[in-house]
């Protein structure tokens, strides 16, 4: 069987939703679908024996023994992942018989559904950790959508992991061997965004000193992630729609169209339907992009994941610097659990990075977290262990007022110094003091 025929066969099996590997009569791996590769974390190396790939040096390998004896087999294989998490895979091996002889094997893989009491066990999915049922459902949709050549729209708040979802779709798709490219449509002015998307020829505009292919051509045979697509200007939306309809791009300054083979995964933090109603987004483009919508919940809706994510991020940060945190204090966990996390997982990561910078020692304390999380104003001249929380005798006082009072206390009444501690300008601090009615008691000059 030729390489092209074999690839076509595995793609067909992938489209049918089958995670499988094809073996030769000697049990060597000939081919595998992208989903099977993902489920086994890359263990299905072509040319390697399935026994070595799936069982390693394990003494207990009944499935491998059945295969070696030429018998069909099914059962569960428990394998430790690269992240250290042990996962169970349901494996079924069926011989391929031609002319009454065994021509090879078809081996299918699926995650074990028999979780028993481990239904809340944490899972890792392409760099994302969760034990939340809603996120598990998202991961399931991602796996299913990845197999089909359809456009996906990921909607979720800032910092919730939209690009990670896009990368997972690419890695699980038949295009996984091709390039993955990403662009933030809100980060560039319209003229530069058009050039970045579609490319330009030399001399097309001032500063165009050489040809540029653009990100569509850079993603040829792969996946293009369009982040914050709702921020794209209307005139560029029309040009994007044309590219999706014709599968060609015309670089700025050129009249020649260039064929592109790209799968689109778009993302936005807002409703595209509302943007269409407000005439900020084209309805025809929305229907092109929103074939499979995927909704990412905010971290505030995944409170059960906070402790898990904290621990996993601490493990990651321990590998990146000199400080080694062995324990997150109860006070820090309480502060993390009480905060709303408007910036989602990205903000949690940043908050822990902040704690690593300002603190020392093996225990991460609540006073080392950012002021908005801990409720403690940070004074650069005050050791972390000596920083104090606001006095608890003013229960009717807002968190903002307490932070301002504590900052002024640390600054000895100096409002310019207090503004530096709070990370705001002196004028902004003065306005907040006036708005909160603290003018008579806050001390210092306006």
C-alpha cells in the first residue's frame, strides 16, 4: 500500500470518529490516526512494535500476549502520561484477514469510561487542567470538532485559554503536521492587519521594501487562529469572507490571487450575534466562522479548579526560577478562593508569578499575593511577614477604602507615596479619597 493511500485510509478512519492504529503482521505500527496519537501521547511511533509502544517493560501484558498468539484481544491498559498522571485506555485489537491469512491488525483506543469513584479526578488536556464537568464537556467537543474540516468559533473571556483550545484543535486534527499560526485582530491597526493577513508585494506602500507572504500563506496546509475576530473592521471582514469563499488571497499591491489551504479557528470574548445586530460584524461572515461554537467558562464558574490550577502553576513556576515553593498557605488559598478572577487563568498565573517575585522561602503566603487578591497594600520597604491586613473594626467599609487607608498608613500619610504603593496616580488617589468620603480621616494633603 502506497504512503498516499495509507494516509487517505487513516484520514477516513479519523472522520468516522475512530481512534486507531494499523499494524503489519509482525505487530509493527504502520499508521495511526491523529486522535490515537493524542490519546497515547505520541507513543505510536511508526515502525515500532505495538507491544513496546503500549506496554514498555511491564511484566503484565495480556493484550500483547494475545496479539502475539494471533488472537483478537480487548482490555484496559493503564499508562502514566508525560505529566505524571496515570490514565486508563480501552484497547481493542482485531486481525485483518485477507485470503485466509492475517494481513495485519486494527487496534482501536478510547479513554476508559469506568472511572468509579475517580469521576472528579483531575485531567490534563493539551496543557489545560480541570476537574470541572463543564470543562470536561468542552474538551470532548474539541476532540470531536478537531476531526472534521469545519470552522470553529471559540468564545470566552480574556485569559480563559482560547488559544490553547485552538492549538488543541490543530494538534488533534488531520492537519497536525502542518503549521499553526495565530494573529490578534485587535492588536494591529487596520492597514497593518490587512498586510499581516493577506501579505503585500514590494512597493505596495511606503516601507514595503520586500514581498511579504502574509499569515494566510504561512498557515498553508495548517490552521490559522484569528483571535478577537469581532474587532476586525468591516472592510477587512469583506476581504476575509472572500478568502474563505474562494480559498485564495490577493496580496496588497498585486492583482494575482494565490491559493491557500487553511482551516480557520476564530475566537472572541463577545457575542458575534450581538455584533451583527449592532451592524459591527457581517452576518455572512459570522455563519462562515461559527459552524461549531465552543464556549469557555470563566474561572469564576470553575471554583473547584482554583486549588488544582494553583498547585499546577506552582509546580510550573518552581521549574522557572530559584525560589522553590513547597506549600501554599491556608491564608493564600483562602484569598485565592475569595477573589473573582476577572482575568481568569492568565490572571491567576500572573498573581502567582507576582508572589514568587516579592516573597521568599518555601511557603507562599497570602501577603505575597497582589493587593487586589490579598487585600494587603504592598510597601516595598516593609518585609512581607510584617505587612498587616486592614483593621477588622470597620465592617461597613469597602475593600477599596480599606486598601487606601492601609496604603496611607504605610506611607505615613504621604499621598504621593501611597499612590505609588497602590499603583495609581496621585490625582486618581485624591479622587478616590473624595468619592469614598475619606477626606477628613485619610490624612495628608490633596
